[in-house]
C-alpha cells in the first residue's frame, strides 16, 4: 500500500502500541524534530533505521535512487560508510542498488541509545551540506514475563502425580537455550527437572512432570532469575497442590482471542462425558457450550461477551472418580472487546524519510 508520510507515521505509532516480540518496535511517541534528519535529505535518502530495534537487528539505509555503477551485492564494502556512537563492529553490504545494510558482528547491548552517521559522500556526489547523514536509534530493553498455564493430573487412577505447565515470554529475541537457565522448580526443597518446547525466540513453554500430591495440602515453588538474559529480575511463586479428596476449582482464566472462552481449572481430572448444562453458568445468561479436557473445562459463550460477569460452578460437577465438587464456586471474570491490531508483513527496520515507500502490513 502506498501512503502519505503523515499516515505512515500514524501507522508506525500504532505498531508500537500493539506489537510485542517483533524484530523491533517503533517509538511509542511522536518523534520530535531533533529525532530525525532534515527533510532535505529526502532527495538522497528514502528511508533509514530508526526508533527502537532488536538487539539482533541490522541497520539499513535506503537511497532515493538506484546506484548505476557496478556493485557487488552481499559482499563487505571496503569503504567506511557508517560511524556509530557508541561504536559497533561490523560490516556494510549492498543488498540491492538502493539498499545498504550494516551488519553488527554480535548482538547489540539491550536498552542502548546509538547516534549514527552515514557517509553519503562516499557513494554519491552531493553538496557539502549533505556529506554526512546523521540519524539515531535505540535497542529494545529486554524483559521477561513468566506465566503459570495450569496443573494437570497425569495419573488418573490415583490422582497422585501432577504436571505443571508454564510459559516464558521475553521482549526481544534471544537464544532459546538461555530460557532454560531461567526457571527452577522445587517440591519439599528438592529440584524437579524442567522440560522445554521453544515456540519461537521470544516464547518458550516449560513442563514439570512428577509433582507429588498427597493426603495433605502441599506446594511447589516456581522461581525465575533473568540474569542469563541480563535482566535484573528474581522472583518466585508458590503453587498450592490440593490434598487428595479435595476436589475444587483452583483457577479461572478468560481467553479473549482468537475465540473467547473461560477456562476453569480443577484440582482433579474431570469425567469427560458428563452433562454440564446448568452446572456452569454466566450471570449474563448467555447460552454456553463446554469442552472437558483433563483438569480443565472450557466454557464458550454463544455470543461474544463484554464486561464483568460472574461465572458459577455447581456441586453437580464430578471428577474422573465420580466424586462431586466439594462446594459451589463463583467468581467475577472480565470479558473484553477485541482490540484493533496491526502487524508488519515484511522484515521492516526503517522509518521513511519521504513519500512513496511501500509499507506492507496486515
């Protein structure tokens, strides 16, 4: 889509507000005049890297016009075309007749502001005022979030063995193996092995098998330390394991998209073929459909809900051993409207300097 510069900057601001985990994010405020070079450079530079970028991003300059002289694409350029403060070691290459890319030797430090100079006079015959093209960018501040997805009973005969599932999400890309150094899980002071599935370089899922459940209420301690990612964060969370025979609701979550539903998590696995009509209700009176899977019941409203409602689970619900819920359960939950979202389709690490740039998005 072709867009005017004003519309493009508006879209850029929206991207910053709604996207996490892309190669980079743009600034979440409208840039001041000092943030960008003089518009007069649009005669020579069509677009350039700016805003907040990934630590593993490259730095690009896209020229307004193609270079006619012979070029070697993808090979290091022997001239010094870029200067950075703080300094960055790396090489510059031609990607095509308009695009020069600087490739850092190693990932850039997190949350660092860089001032850059591109020596335009090394590749074009320009007036003295345009010899140096100055711009700036900043690397994304690394951060992490740890989520407990739920506890599942893996032994449906005795209900004594549990599995804990969780997710780590980080702001900037990193080696997935570093994720595995962040989490530790202990029961009764003894560490339990953690297994991993890496969805991407920003999202990893972990599972802890062999958690023991006994006649008395117990707990496991989930701890995380962000130091492998150079994130200053150390936290822990105590997760309660109900006693055997204590069949109850332990958590309720509302999933907003792609489908909206409430997930009720129980201490025991549930009898899968039971009729839940009238046993789980929403205060709004919406018709519901139910899916039972292990320790969880997913409750789907027939129409999309908005606002706070009370979800209620009645004692007629039974576990896999046909034991009824010990007591009636009610909790307020929040249903939200789907928020507008926009995603970049291309790799995009540039901020336009003039009209006419193609900006693919969905």
